[in-house]
């Protein structure tokens, strides 16, 4: 079976014969294929693989960026699997069921650093450990006399784990599954 034929089935083109369509859909079910799931390995740094431009910003804003020759546009998605998988390729908007809504206005990768720092402050993390976590070097005299202890790190890890578990519980309340494979596994593993 050619890649084009499988693409035709996934993109709901009418040019694929019904028996062939049935065989492709059976293979998809047997393999447990989830459209839009991450495959392969990501680049070691998010700038190098377009993560911010083509994944993070669209997820945060609901829009693909303005990049010549194309203008900024909403991210078209399929309704299944819920909560939607981006549609790519020719006539993506014509094949889409809806568009992504923004996760949060003006959310950026750098903004998440601010969120992480704020969470550490709320958890009472010592300044030396916060600087280390953020990758900051403090040249002050105080930094020479304060050191990170295993107990500090363990307290931070416990606090972050508690916040993560609470967030996962709230996400599970919205839906018990996800088309994102790693999140789906976490939701199902920790289910009450």
C-alpha cells in the first residue's frame, strides 16, 4: 500500500476505493495509530525543530504565525480524537471540523519560566536552589555561603509533584483520555 493511498484515507479523499479504505482503516486500528501523535525524537533544543513556531505558539494562541507567503491563520483541527488533532496538508481548513482555541492569551515559552519561578517562590524554595533551577549564576557574597542540600531539592520535588498531581486530576475531570499519547497514559495510570 502506498503512502499516498494511506494519506488519502486519513484525509478523507473520495478517490480511494471502499475495499482499500477498509483495509487501511483495519491496519490503523491494529497498529493503534493515533493521528497527530508524536513520532521519532525531538531535537535537543526547541529552537532547532520549530517547536515554538509550529507547536507551542499555535497551541497557546490558536493561530499559526504570519510567515511569508502565508498570513496568520487559525489552527484547523479534526474533532476526533478529542480534543482535536491539527489538520495538515492541502485543503486543511476544508477538511477540519473546528479550530483550536488558545490555551492562554500571550503565553510564551519564556512566560513559562516566569510561572516556574513563581511556583518555586510559592513553595518556599531557597534562593540558591531557584537560581540553579533557572540556570542563573549569582555572583553575590551570599551565594558563596549558601549551598543546595538534598533536603532542599527533595522539598521542591515533593511540592512540584503535588501540584502536578492536582493539575492531572483537574485535567482528568475534563476528559479521562487524550490524543496526546504521554498524557493519555498518565491520565489512565493515575485514574482513581
